């Protein structure tokens, strides 16, 4: 199926399929961007992290950064998820020539935001 339009604005380098909002359907976190382009082309940097919620009908709804709290500007290259000893899921984002970013899945996600 075609991805939502805002997923088409920049390259995606990694994604993580995980359950985010408590509905037992697989959702998607995605990161990307690419700046090592020729001068005439410009940077592909319109992606600042994407959250796609599974509708259960064969499609996904894309959340804005304000809705999700998942903001990853820069050239993100990888997402790794880990479980803490308390059972919480933590997402570690690797960025090109930058520090790691860490997000935790929020219990309040189903109400408003997912990742503080």
C-alpha cells in the first residue's frame, strides 16, 4: 500500500515496527533524511521522524510531531528498541555525526503523545 504523503518527503533509512497505542496492531516509527547531495539537488531533510498508526483496515494514519512527540531532525540512520528491566520499551535513534536520541514509549500515548 502507498505510505502516507508525509512519508514521501525524504528518504527513510530505518523503521521499527512495534505496538505503540495499546490496540494490539503493529505500528511504525521511521527516521531518515540525507544531506550529502549535490548543490543543485539540495538536501533531502523534510523528514523529522514519522509515527504511523495501524488503522486495522490495511492502512496507516500518520501523526504530526505535535501529536506524537517523536521529533528526530537531522540525518537519522537507525532505530534500536530495548526493553528495560521494568518492561518499558526504549527507542534509541542513531544520527549521522550527532549524539544518540532516546525516546520512551509513554503510557499516555493513547490519549495524546507517544514519546516524550
